C-alpha cells in the first residue's frame, strides 16, 4: 500500500477510483490516456489533480491504444505499457530494460512466428516514442468529482456491498452485511459500467435488415433488440433510432436496436457478423465501430430509455424458434467479465433467453464459473417478475452430479407438493387441483398458465393455519417446470468430470448438459484436454497433440436414449437454436457440445464466428443432432446438419496460432500430424454420413 510507481491502464479508472491513494511522495504516475500531455490535465477529476500536486508526482502519459492501432497490436497493450514501466521505473537501466523486454518477446512469441515478434518489437519502439511527461501545473483547476462506483438507483445491497467491493474496499465490509444463507443477489453486473471499450458499434437503421444476428453473437448481451408499439416511443431521447418492424406476428410496430456502450467490450463480433451493407457504400454496414467517449452520455440516456420499453410477450402467437424472433427475448445473462469476443458466453446467453426464467444451473469450475459467478458482481439476471436462473458452482469435477441433485430435488419437491395438493383438493377446489396436477407445461403458454394457477393456489391457501396448507403454500412453486442445466468446459466434460457426466447421462433423468468446448483448458492456462484435436499445440502437447480428439457426442449416442447435438453458432445459428429447443424439450438427458472459439486459439477474436464457420466447412467440426424421440416416429435419430467438407483442413487450422506454431517450431512433425488430422476428418465424416443414411 505504498507505491513508488502507479500505472493506470484504463483512463476510465482515474474518473472512478482513488487510484493514487497508495502513491508515495515523488512517485511516478503513468496513465494510458487518449489525451496528450497538453490536454490531459483538464480531463482529470479534482481529487487526482490535488493528489498529483500534493504528492509531487512525476506524471507521464502514453496513448497505449493509439500505439496498439499503429503497430497492429489492436487492444493488446500489455507489451506497450510494460515498456513504459521499464523505461520510467528505474528498475533497470533504460537501455538494458528495453533489451531484456525484446529478449523476453523473442522467447515468448518466437514460436508464433517472426511476424508476431516483429509486431511486438515495433510496439516497444513506438511505446517509447509516444511516452510523454506532463508538465504539472501548480494549482488545481478541475471541479470534476470522482464518479460513484455505482449509480444512485442501484438497490441497497449493491450500494452497501457490491459498490464497496468495486471501489476496492471489500475487506472493510462487515460480515453482517453478507447473506446468511449462502445465496447471493443476481443481476448486479448492470450497475458496474466498466467503460472499457475504446470503440463501440453504432447502428444505422436505414441499412439494417432486422436479422438479430448481432444480438445473438454479442458475448456480453450489450446489443439488444425490441419490437414495440409506436406509442411506447413517446418521450424517447433526441436521436433515438427506430424503423418499421418487419415481423409478421407484430404488425405496425417499431423495431429498435440499442447498445449499452458503457458495458460494451469493443470486441467487434457484432459488426463482423452483420450481413447488411449500404448498397451505395459497401464499407458502411448496419453496424460500424466509432469512438465511445463522444457518444457515452447520449447513448447512456438512450439505453435507459430502451430498458423501459416493453419486452416481447413470450406467450403471444409468435414462435420463438428462429434467431430473429429469439433475439427479441430478454437475456438473463449480461455484462459478464468474460474475455472480449468470448466464444462461450453467446451460448450461455441464448440458454437464458430461451429458458432463463425457469433455469437451475450447476456450473463446473472453469471460465464459465469465473465469469458466471465472480465477485463483486453476478451476470445472471432477472426479468421484471423477478425470475431468472438460479446458479451455483460446486467443484471442477462434480457439476453433473451436482446438477443431477438439482433434478432429484425438483422431483421430490414436486411429488411432495402433489401429494399435499391431493390431500387438500377439497379445500383449494377440485378443478384447480386437477388442472395443477395435469398441466401441459411443454411451451411458454403452458408454463405461464401453470404459474397463474400456482398464484391462485397460494391466494386460496392464504391465511389457512393447518400445517398441510402452510406446507403446500411453501412448496407450490415446485409445481412449475424447472429446466435443469449443467454447464462446463471440455476440461470438465471430456476429462475431469467425465465419469460423473457419463453416470448422470446414463440415469435417463431429464437434465440438460451444455459443454462449452474450446478444446483446451482455457482458464487453467492452456493445457491439452481429451478434446484437443490432433496437431494442436497446448501445454502437455508442446510438440502437437499426437492423438485424435475424443468423440464425446458419439460416446453418448451409444446409449440410444440421450439427445446429443454438436453446434457452432458461427456456422449455423439456426441449427444452434433448434438444438437448444430440442434438448430442453426432450424428456430425458440431453448433451449439447458447442464449439467455442477462444483466446487460447490464437485468433483475432473479432473473427471468432468466421473461425467457427471454417471449422465446420473443413469438416473439423461437423454439425449434427441425435434425437432419440425420432425413433418412435420410425425415423433415423441422427441428422447431419452440415455439408460435406469444402475446405482443406490446413486452410482452416493454419489460420489459428495453436496449429500454425508447430509449422515454425517443428515443420516435419506439423506436416505429419496434418496428414493424420486430415485423415481423422475424412474418416469421421464418412462414419457420420453412414449414420445419417441409416434407416
Ligand atoms: S462490440 Fe462486442 S461487446 Fe460490444 S456490442 Fe458488439 S459484440 Fe457486444
Ligand atoms: S446484424 Fe446487422 S442487419 Fe442484423 S439486426 Fe444487427 S444491425 Fe441489423
């Protein structure tokens, strides 16, 4: 807590946190700033100016993102800021420090190719050229105060606990403020407003075709669409954008798409997938990136207005079975701390759009448990009725067993509620009891009707003092269908938790499993899993994985009673939506294996969905659905949803560093493994084709 050197890598932090509290007198303060040495002073809050003067700090600025742009490093500013640290801190003589950084770059990135090394060297040199000392004035000129950690509209718990953690004062929160039963409030990421994106998407309604693809792929639920009556737009902020909605079931309404720019990570996935281009100017799409700072205030107002607009009626005639319509559903997983451009979270978000108001989720430890339940905030959210996923993480290895327990509990609770209901049917009314016991809850309308019956039941039981009435009132909610999910990565499903997963799938109970398959232990540090494909380089597979990937889906299919789907949103979003709906509807265990691009693949994350498509086009990741329910209809349960490979494997895998690096470090091994990997693709495809052709 006594720092000689303070570096702030996000300008937004100086506007929000007392970042210089720990600086000692005469310390060095390095700020990554979009404002140069002559203008930055006027952009600082009063407290920061005061501290710089009072502590006689040496103040430097560097526009790390500008250097990143110029040297094609994108938003990766670690090398740039590290260079400035060594140049200023005096830890080593400056020239020696720079030489050591370049040596470390060679060692770290050498295997990734000379181009990556050269790019990092250029970033080092440019960082030094863009590093400036700020001439500190002798008096405070700012009247700007630090922004509060959360808005004053946040609930009491967020104000008194979450905000304190966000402000870095978590260790001063009294234990008495913590929930005593181990539950923790959800829907709190909405208050964080990290403002980390330099550039954000801006919507051009005149070009938009209302496909919803941008909304689907956004890893952070930042970009959203609604269709609303024109009257709902009364009082809209100036410049609020809409256009006539093109939804058959919602005639004469307005379509609106809004971006929460303060929650955006600037990943560009939405812009990349947007298919609509201005016919008179092909470089102008329906979404284009623009600097965030100038539009922050106005977009904040528009976002708040958007949130107040009515949500689509889930029980209307509209069918939520295609991307365009599904993307009108409110996501109940938002603004998580996952990596910018994450390939996993769009699937989690989709799950919550479809089933979130009744989902109970058991999460294996890994990336999805970190971004899913990390303090200080929780991304799982609630709708206006207060319904949203109930979520918990136990261990890495036991998510399947943990979720299995959720289903067993739901069965027991429901059975108890039903027995009480039968016992009390004369008191609550025979008609109502029968409707509750025999309700069809296979769709949104059925579930909504059951919820209304449960409310009616509770009101008829209100005030009754006998123990059975009290118990039934308490158990009544368990008469509504619960959607039980287990979520985890390939490290869990293929390796560490496989025994439990297999056991749970074999029980035949109605549970759903979502495997977010990045083909590597991502959060743990990039170790090979049994999902890693042949030829990929990972920890414990430094010479390229010598053996092929385990076919988890096919293993599950051998039971004949498990719904299995392999999906890749970037290749077919329609097939992904179909698989999620079928999996949940199947009255038995379901397994969805979802291809998830990842920073561990060494790709440009903005192109993540394109990588997914290439994986499918090359036959590396075939899309299929295996639905045992089709057997009863005399049909083949296995449906191959992707076409025969049209892309050579090398044309896909060598666009990813995890494969390409072996061609640098061991070209002979790379060539040999490529041949074998291409054979893997062909033999698997031939087998799947046979399975799909069987009658
Ligand atoms: S840039 Fe990324 S985070 Fe921002 S709206 Fe687009 S997809 Fe979402
Ligand atoms: S992806 Fe493009 S065309 Fe489709 S809804 Fe989004 S902005 Fe409109």
